[in-house]
C-alpha cells in the first residue's frame, strides 16, 4: 500500500505549521507590546506638555497683566512661538469654539500663520483630538503623513475656571516608531535564523527517527512475504529499539508456529497414511483367515465329499483360523479403545514378577525358561492394566520367536530420572530391515522363526502405543542371535507431578 504522507513529511510539515503560527503570534504580540509602550511614552510626554503649557499660560497672564478673554487673540502669536521653541514641536491655538487661530512650526519659529492658511501637517491630520478637546477632554491621535509618524495632542486651557481655548501640539515621533520597527525587524530576522537552525536540526532528527522505522517497515514486509531470516539491527535506546526486540520475538514466534504447523501437518499426513495402511492391513489380515475358512467350508458343503482324514484336517484349520480371527478382532478393538483408568503410582517390580509367573508355564511348554533380575520398588505413574499388558506382550513375543532350550532374561533398573527394562531372548538372526519394522502394525516377520503359530502382528505395535502413552520409549537391538527390547519409563516422582 502506497503511503499518503510519510512520517518525515508529517513531522516537517507539522513543525513548519507550528513555527509559522508561533512566528505570527510572536510578531503580533511584540508589535502590540511595542505599540503600547510607544503610546505610554507619548501619553507621558503629553501629560508633561499639558502641565507645562498650562503653567506657562498662567505665568504669562500674570507677567503681562492680561485677562483670560483676550490672551489667545491678542498674544496668541507670541504664545505659539515660545511654546513651540520650548517644546520642539508645532503648536496650534484654537478658540473655545474650535476656530483655528495661530500655528508655529517647530523648526521655523519665526514663521507664524493665521487661520487662513494652516500648515500641511494640520491640514492632513485628523481633527478627532480637537473635537474631543471641545468637549473638555485631553486627547491625542497618531497620524501617518508623508511616511512620518505625527502625534497631535489637543487639550482645553482653563484659567480660574474660565476657558481660554485649545492648545494643540503636533510632534514628530517617527524616530520612536522607527526604533520599534527596527526591534521588530531584528527579532523577525533572529527568529527566521532560529527557525532555519531548528528546521535543519529537526530534519536531521526526523531522519534519525524515520530511518530505523523504515528499516522496521522493510523487515515487516520481508516477514509478510515469507522471509523469516531477515535481520534487523536497531540500537537507538528508545521505543524503536523495544519495537525491534518485539519484532524479533514475533518473528521467532511466527517461525516456530509455522514450523509447528508444518510438523503437525506432516504428522496428520503420516497419520492419515498410517490409518489407510492400518485399514488395508486389517482388511487383508481379516480376509486371509476368512478365505481359508470359506475355502474349507465350500469343500465340506459338497454332498459327494466323504474323506474323514481331510474332514479332520479342515476342522482343525477352520478352528485355528477362527481363533486367529477372534484374537485379531479383540486386539483391533483394544486399539480403538480409550483407557480411562486413573493414572496412579504403580509398582513395576510387582507387575514384572506376576507377568513372569503367568508366562513361565507357556515358556516351559516350548522348553524355555524366563529369568529376571529386577530391582525392588520400581515405581512409575501409569495405568496398571496397560503396563501389565505391555509386559505380557513383550514376554509372549519373546516366547513365540525364541529358540527352544533358550533363556528369556528380563532386567529392571532405576535411577533418579527413569526406569529401564531390558528383555533379551535367543532367536534366529534378524536383519536390520526386519528390526526396523517390528513395531509396525500387522508385521509378523518370518513365519519359520516361530515356535507358536497364529500371531496377528499387532502385539509389538500395541506395546509401542502403551509406552508412548506413558511418556516413555521402546527400542529393539539385535546382535548375532540375541534380540533385546529396551523400555524406558519416567519414574513416579517425575511423571507423577505432571499428572497431579
């Protein structure tokens, strides 16, 4: 999937947006602060001018012995000259009705004009301050004239409670506002340089952050495409490194899960194969005795048949095959059963002793002998009936395929982890190929090696199932004319804890 906007771009665009907004807000705040400061300076100047002007007019009246009614009309020209000279600004006089009387320009004190020709500064200025002064209020306005900043301050003059008129000061404050503008410009330039430095740092930082994330993204893509051997090395000491560690754990877990799934799949395939083979073998093994029985039955059903000797032979064969068929059916049924007997502590020594006693008679019948050398109190966790079946099947197998006049020897020893049984008997030489198949269902080996006929071929297969269900192992080894079956089972303390 194509990314709409990468993390790096989001990071840089976000920083650019935040910085731009911050720069605009900072400029607005500082501009407002500088303007307010300028207003405060101007206001303080105007208050001082107002006090000075009133005192000056008051003293002028006393010195000249003039009345309040005629001072602005008679001596207005002199007043504006002296005030303009002292205050370094343009001074204008208005009567109490707001009519312009005189004006003195600060840099040309000798030039006096009347109300018929006001200066350009007065003409282009707002008269808002004069209008407020007519309402007995002191006020000033800030005007931009010919790229210069002028302040017009007007206030009414009262002496002894009588209004003399309005005095207006027009003063150039361009230097103050230009200084403010220089401060604002310097601050803006400094902020821009700071922005560039921070932007470069942010770009480097974003690369440092995004590069490992890009590596992580590539690694995830590789894993998604089935490449579980991809390597990812990130050493940032932060959350990205933790994410990398989690990625490795996830990759390992996925790989293990896939391996487990594949293993289980192979097991299922093998199980299905074994099931089909088992079914085919069962079908074949059941069909063989049935074919024999059916053949003899057809012959005996012939009305013209009259052979007592063959009849006796047929009856024996039918009984033998019927017994074999019956035994086979019982063993197949046993295989299909689930043993629900409770797991408990079992004395394997006692079971071995009983099994040896039970099969000693059968061994004697074939001129064999069973001996044992078993330690006492060999304790395992298991199902007693299944363990007895295991011992009986192994000993019975040793009798069936053993040599006459031979000894079957069983050894049982234990250690801190497991119990080991060895059952050894003499028999004809068995090849490696035969030994590899002895635990397969229905495998019977060479029939010429048996001292007893009628085996179903399921005995050792059942033994293997019992041992594996008890978390143990069973193996077979052959050397010369000796065959040894070895069984290993966990001791009670180890396996018992699992079941408890």
